[in-house]
């Protein structure tokens, strides 16, 4: 096998790969909005055609109770380790549209970046794996590992049907390790591999007072206002140390060791630049923890949406009948999403005013993850990153959640390597999402080299 030819092919075909990615990004595969269900299926069909063109076998868009799960494989021999590549082809809604500099589904390439919804999360990153495989096959080289792919269309809406799919397809998805490119590097040009993810407990709370919106001049002063009441409840969810006040919230938290805290301090992090990058003057962390610890390794509670009463232009003196909030709780190793959601429910029930009715809805959740850095696949990933960036990668934690990582472990018994090439500044889930074409190219080469090192661990 000639690894240099594989790497050379990938480097020489960057423009071709980018043009193919543009076609993928044009598809409006928004999984959270039923209006785009046909577009989600269109993206699955596009992937099937692309995987077949590259040369993978057993390529199928598997129907589920929701959106399809695309699977494919390339099996070279039982003597090779098997890598299960996971990714998702669905994307977040692009709203608010007026904040985009260019239409979100008309990819725009400028300043060495590609701007589009899904450019980084996760179409651009999952596409790197396809191009790495294509680089092997197009140069007459065998891929040094067996490859299986599972690419879903519901990650952005909670992966509702993926666990059942994994349960029903254990044999099809049997592998040695899962590789996922849906995370970020620590910084531009700073190679890193994610070793920890926070989990998620996501809920919605609603308060209902009177049976209709009321005139605030006629009824105000005697009728308790749901918006006022919910604001009071939300304000009391944190204490002066910015710790969550829900009883039992921290009971199962696996505390950071001194070695882990030392690792955080050693990372090349510029707190002032970080604040400037998001336009804030100061931070509010949990007392006793620095910014990096607070955003990646400590549990949080945040209001993601809050609504009540009149929202239009001008004045309307209304006393609203209802008020509601969507609340996400990021959880860390030791915590369980179902337990945390129930603790939150009990908290709101306890503190709801007697003047109104409370409704509490658990929307979705996912478990936190810690990855074993000593396993062979992690060592292969670290070697591959060193080859490309000429420096040892950092092992870091990430504050986001990928619930399926825990599902792979619990259902298939597989550990995951989180080999991502995004940046936190790539505006995923926000207007003007983008992905650096340099990182797109570096990601393809790193995956090529990971496959080589994992398939040939003795090759120094």
C-alpha cells in the first residue's frame, strides 16, 4: 500500500471534494420541522448515491418511524479491525434568516471558508470520511480497516429512533470502535481529541393562570401574572455562587481530579480573546471553577427560550394567561438525564404558586461520556493528528452533547473516538455557520492516516 499516493490524491482533489460538498449542503435537510421531511429524505438518497459511486457496498437508506438511517460498508478481511463511522446528515433550522450574510442553503465560499447551514455540523465533517475512503479506492489502494457507516437524519431532533435501530441491527453494526467527527478542535491549528462530552436533560415548563389574556388595568393587582411568576421561579434557579438550586442536582457529579484540573490550566486558552470573540465584558462561572472547566466539565442550567404575553410592536396592556420556558441542563459524568429531569420537575412543582397551574414536559436527553485515552484507536488517532499538525494533540472535554455516544456503548458495547475538526467559532446552530476549507482538507488527511495507523499499529 502506498499511503503517500492516497494523501496526494486527497490534496490534489480538494476543489472537487468541495464542489461535491456544496451539492450536499444545498439540501434543506431540517429534521426538526415536518415541512422539510421530503428534503431530509432527499439528503439520505443523495448520500446513498454518493456512497455507491465511491464504491461502498450494502448501501441502504433504512426507513425508521422517523427519518432514514443510511448504512454502508467496505469489508476487506476478517484480519482487519472494523471502524464504525457515525455522523448525521440532518441540520438545524436556519432561523433567524435576516442574520445570514448569504442564504443558508446556497453555500458561499469566501475567506477560505464555506458558509452554509450544516457546513460544519455535520455534513462537512461526515463528508470527510467519505472522501478519505474515496482517496484510498481511487488510487488502487485497499482501505486498511474494515469500514461501516451509520449516518442518521434525526440528530438535531434528538435521535429519537436511532437507539431502536442500533438494537435491531447489532450484527450489521458490529465493529471494534466508533469514530465520530461532530466535535471541535481546541483552537485553529491546535490539534485536539475530545475525551469527554456533557449530557443533556431538556425540559419545558408552562404556567397557566386565568382562562384568557386579561386587561391589565381591569384585573392587574388581583390576578397573579404567569409571566411574573415564571420570571421569579427562573431567577431563583441559581444562587449567588451560580450554582443550580434544584435539590440533589449535584449529588452524583463525578468531581474533577487535581490532574484533570491541571490539564485544563495547561491548555493554551486566552480568556480575554474568548470574551472578545463573543462580545462580552465579563463571565459568570460557578464559583471556584475557571472558564474552561465551567463550559466543558461542570453541570449547567440555562433558559433556551422564554415567552409570554404580547410580542408585537407598540403597546398592548395585557395580563397574559400563560408563560412558558424551555430549559436545558447540561450534565457531567455521574449524572443521569432522567434523574435530573425528575429533580427539576419536583423543584418546579414545589415552587409553583397556588394561583396557577403548572405543566412540565421532558423533551429529550442524553448521557454524558468519558473516553478511554489508552485504547488503540485513540492512540492511532493521536498519531494521525501528529502526522498532520506536527505536534502532539491535546486531550480535551467539550461542553456539548452527542447522546448517541452513550447509546453505542450501552447497546453495541463500543467505545468512540471523537475526531472532530470544527471550531467553537464556526457558528454551528447560528446564522453564518461555516467550516474552514483548510480544516476540511486536514480532516480528510487525518482520517486517511488514522485508518492506516489503526490498521497497521506496528508501522512506525
